[in-house]
C-alpha cells in the first residue's frame, strides 16, 4: 500500500511540475513577438510540447493528457478567444494522441525528436482542418508553410525534450 501511495505521489508531483512548465512555456510564447519574424497566422514554436513529449515518454497516457489539458487551458487564458481555444484544443489533442500512439506502438524505436515532429505536424494539420471548416478550403494553401513550420518547431522541441530526458537519466544514476 505504501509503495502505491509513493508511486502515485511521484506521478502527481511530476504531472504538476510538467503542467507548470507547460504554463510557463505557453506564457513565454505569447510574450514573444514571433509574428514579425514568421508571417504565418497563429504560428507558435510549440514550446509547451516539450513538457507534453516529456510527460508521454516518462509517465504515459494520463500524465500526457493532464499536461495537454493544462496547456490548452493556459493557451485559452493567454489567447483569450473562443476560436483560439478551439484551435488549441483540436491541435493539442491531435498532437498528444499521435505522440502517445507512436510512443506506445514503437517504444524506444522512436525518440523525442520523432514524437515531437509528428506531434507538431498533427497539431498544425488539425488546426488547418478546423480553419477549413470555418473559412473554406482556401486555407489549404497554408499547408506547405505549416508543414515546414512543424518540422522546424518539432525538431527544436524534440531536441530539448530529448536533452532533458537524458539529463534526468544521468542524474538518477548518480
């Protein structure tokens, strides 16, 4: 019984820490003036996905889902519109699901980099699908730009998540 309580406490603490990290990364993204450098409407680096990749890799489905929900809530608070909430929700859930499924199906054969790129791509694809539903198919012209943006942001966040995981593993061995 004590070991179960101890495991749950560690799970809850890590989920809370990753959720706080997702909030901090989301706040940072909304503070960065990226629209001047990247002329893609709604583009974000996806820094909060570092916490989600980390959660999926370390703790699995429920931790990843919780961190995703926290990220969506933070984006809604910082973004502030019902449409931004819908975009964030659809993109984040799609990204989380593909990252979790790939992690579950491929295990260690797919690293944080692969999970992150796949998640970024599905995030942008889901958001584009929502935009198409509201604005029509003409928004599909953004797809090539969003695909490149997903690759760049996915690589960036994947490398950071992988580096953090390796550092944590080294610390645990000490």
